[in-house]
C-alpha cells in the first residue's frame, strides 16, 4: 500500500500492492509482513523434501517440494521489492507448481509415459516466455483458477478411495487451510479500506502465505500417502513430535 515513503527499490512497478503500508519496518523491504510470512512455507517445504529424500520417494515429490520452496522465495522477492520482474518470479512458479500437481495426480493412469511430462514441461516454458513479455493480470488469475479446477476431480477421487482415517484427515486439513486462507486473501484484497481503519492490521495476505504453506504441505503429504498405496509401500501417517504429520513407508525388499 503506497504511502510516498522513499525506498531502496525505487517506485512500485508491480501490478498489485496489498493491504500493508510500504517500507514501515525497513527501507529495504516494501511489505515486511508479507515478505517474512513466506519463511514458514520454505521450512515446511524443506521438511517435506527431507522426508522425500530420506525415504527415497519418487523424484516427482522432491521436485514438488522444491517448487514450493521456489514459489515462496519468489513471493518474498516480490513483496520485498514490489517490482514487476520480481512479481513474475512469484506468479510463474505458481503455474509451474500447478502443472506439477496435475502431473502427479493424473500420471498414474496415463498410458503414454513421456507424453504428459513433455507436454506440461513445454507448456510451462511457453507460459514463462509469454508472461515475461505480456502482463496478464486478470487473465493470469483466470488461467491459474482453471489449472486448480483441473485438480479437484482427481483429488476428490483419491479422497473417496482412501480408507485410512489419518490420511483422510490430511485432506480435510488441506481443504480447511484453503478455505480459511482464501478468506484472508479476499478480505485483504477487497476490504483494505475498512481494514486500514482498524487499530491493528490483521495482515490478511501474510496469513494467506502461512496458511498456503500449510496447505501445500498437507496436499503433498496426502499425495505421498496415496502414491505409496499405489506402489504398495505400506504407508502410514505419523506425527513428528506429535504435531507435524508425515508419511512413513516400508518398501518391499525387492524395491
């Protein structure tokens, strides 16, 4: 939210600002809370990545966790600078991440193994090239929502076919964080005039980041469980320190 304060990064060139006063905490960070709120996203993605590597899950999950980290880092760059180029470093990984989810969700039933990843890879490269020269704004949001909608039928199918109660709970956590995070995003985006008059700004967009970090972690963990069932790796959901869920597997010795 612009307020005329001089800054290290110069005038705002991004297409969006959020309901947080710019450069209040530091002249080097435009939206302080929107920037640091990505740190939990990076930490959760790192935990998921370590779990994936240590237990030798398929590489797709390591790449997925890395994409979550890349998105969070890109978001930090965007909110710290409010520059157009850094905004692209946030939005482009959002699309790449959804393409990865589409691959993970649909690839088990795809008979032509190289066709889908090749198409999705080329699609991601084409989008990045177009997005670098053409600001989509509303078109970007519509495109992103369409990619999300493509995932919903498959996620629902996995949910109804999963009999494990703790795994189903992960899917419910995923839905709950998605709905609550979306509410925070909407209030921050469209209710800023009213929120700005409150004694304390609830930092809705920062809360969105934290909730989406949890959302991605729950989604990834649920998908790791479902894929482990498909591979007959005897998965079970356990809790680190009784708080953070992760999937523990036991691969047959032949694998």
